[in-house]
């Protein structure tokens, strides 16, 4: 088919309609407690051979487009991840992304071979394809569950880090290499190490460049930062390193560096990631063929999903916790919250593109498994958090803090709301004892504004605008929360915050 203006017009019309429907579907999915991927997959299936008849069966093209979308999604994950929040759980995240993957692959492969009668090659591939979690699927559901930051950061770290080793594993097995166990592990470590090294170089080098580049328009900065992250992927992949490890590490460094227009960069990356997710899931829905999915495939997928949920995933989380022990209820929730999403389906296109025997059947099993796992796990996460008592209470917090960046002066503007339970009520502004350089610039009370003095008394319902240097933001927030909990006594209870 030749591309002319008329074809372009029709394509833009159809594409914009699909995109608008997909965007509106996000609200419906959040209300239902399901990841939006299910609705996107359904849109793709409806457009495909089982619906409107759009034909798409090129596994190589799907593999390439899927990888491109995952690169953008991982870049957004790195750019929006807070290193101070991720650092305390990094050992657990790395353990889940390496040791946990190995345990899960081993368990699923053994069960698939001896119980489901699959060959060792397909069994290992099934284990590798279904072991990684998907950030988009996990956090589209977790937005409805008020979790401690420790748990959500662990899940975020795992989903950002586990793609790289899984891609290497699936690629090597699909290529039919015979390296032996040690040679196989050596190649995995080499690719990951090379990818991480290139990602670190791209991240720090890009941050150095962006701090010295005087671009003529602010809109160029988000584009440049995302391009630097993608450069990390391409540079690593071109020398047979792990591009996924490189792009995530590069984006993580860039996202936590003091760069101009960081808020705009994160918003731009988030929008691009949503676009990549929508296109990815719709494409995967097009690639699926409901007509060839029989009851045998459904049965194998359901059995595999149950094995993962009740055996492979819990065991992998338990073994991974040896690197960083956590309370058992939190481990149980992390185990149940390991949602699969686009990643397993995208990875399933690798065996298809390589022409692995029965790869089409494997793709169908993974597709059904992801749908079943999402329907089983997604709606039950709030219930699981409540039963395991890991959810934060839904009552009003002592202090609500929102932040906006002030890029020109490298500072942050905090909007602090004093809740009815806060002991900041009755405290004078001068008694807050904020770090030197931070100050309360404005108080909003009953719809009116006032410039506070040191003797101004704070009340329930007040909204404070606090300006703090970016390097003191964490210390300023800690001090405000300490006063909210301890009142005036906080100046003696938390002397380090002065």
C-alpha cells in the first residue's frame, strides 16, 4: 500500500479515535480496579481479525515496536523515580529482579515440563516470559491502594529492573545457544554489566551536558533528556549490552539530577509513556487471534497462572528477602501484587520472530495467562492490603504536603494543609524552627491570604506556602511533620531538624 495524503488522513482519523477511546478508558479501568491494559488489549482484539478485520500478524514488526514502546516506558520509569525513596529498598529490588527471576523461572519450567508436558525449551521460555512484573500494570492498580512508600518503592524498583535480565534470558534461549550453565550465566552478567556501565555514562554525561546547554526554548529540555535516555539504550544495544538496563539507569540518573525544567521533563515523559502503553497494548491485541485460542490453551494458561500465583511468585519473593528482610505481611502483599502486563506478551514475540517451534502456541498461552492473572489479582489488591494490614489508614493525615518546583532559584514551593488531627494547631510560625533558608511565605485561611509574622498562630484548616531550597526540602518536610505530630515539643524531641 502506498502512502499518500488521503491514506494519511484516514489513518490519522482512525488513530485519533482509537487514542481518545483509550484515554477515556483509563477512568473506567480505575473505577473497576483493573489495569487499563485489559481495555487496550480488548480494543486491539476488536480492531483485529475477530472484529473489524484489520490484519496484523508480523511478529518481527511487533517485536521491534514492542521493544520501542518498552524503552519509552522504562525511560519514564527512571525519570519519575525518586532515588532517595528507591535507595532504602534497592537491595530488595535488585534481588527480586535477579534471584527472584531465577527462582520463578526454575519453578515454572519444572512444573511446565513435568506437569504440562512441554519441552524443556518451551518450559524455560514460559518461565522466563511470565516471571517479570510490569510497572504500568502494577501502578495503575496501586493508585487505589494507600500503601507505605517502602512497599510501593519495592514494587517500582522490581518492575524497573527485572526487564533487562529477562530480555537477555529470553533472547538467548530463543536463539538456541548452547553455552552451558556457566557460559550462559556469564553472558547474562556481561550484557547486564555492560548495559549498566553505559547507562551510568549516558546519565552522568547527559546531566553534565544539560547543565551547560543553553537551549533557546524550555520545551527542548524534556525532549533532550528523553533523547539522552534513549541514546543510552541504543549505545548499549549496539555493542551487545543490555539496552533495557542502560535506558533505565540513564533515566534514573537524569531524573534525579539538578537539571532545568525537571517538572516539565517528567510530565512530558509521562505523556510519552502513556502513548507508548496505549499503542503497545492495542498492537498486541491486534496480534492476538481469538480464533486459534482453544480450551487446551486456556487450561494451560490457567494452570500456569495458578502455579505462578501460589508457588513460583511467593517462593521467589521469600528467597529474595534474604537480601533485605521485610515483615511477612509485606512480603505476602508484594508477592500478590506482582502483576504481569505488556512485558510478558512483548517478550513472547521474540520466540515468534526467531521461529521457535510452537512459539505461536506459547504466545497464546502467555496472552491468556496475562489476562487471567490481571482479572484475578487486580480487583483483589485493596482487599489483600486490608487483610494483611499493610494499607495506610484512610483517615485524614496529620499533614498534607504538595510540592511545585521553582526552577530558576533551585527551590521547591510546598503547600502544606493542616488537618483537623494536626498538633500544629496553636503553634506560632516562629516556633516551627524550619531549616535556615526555608520560610513560610503565605498563609491561606478561610479563603483569605495573610503574610505571616513570627508570632502568627496557625490553625486547623490553614494552608501554608513554604519556600525551601531544594537540597533542604526533605529536612523541611521532616520538620513540619515532626511539629504536626509533636506540637511545640517537637523542637526538643527532634533537635536535629533545627
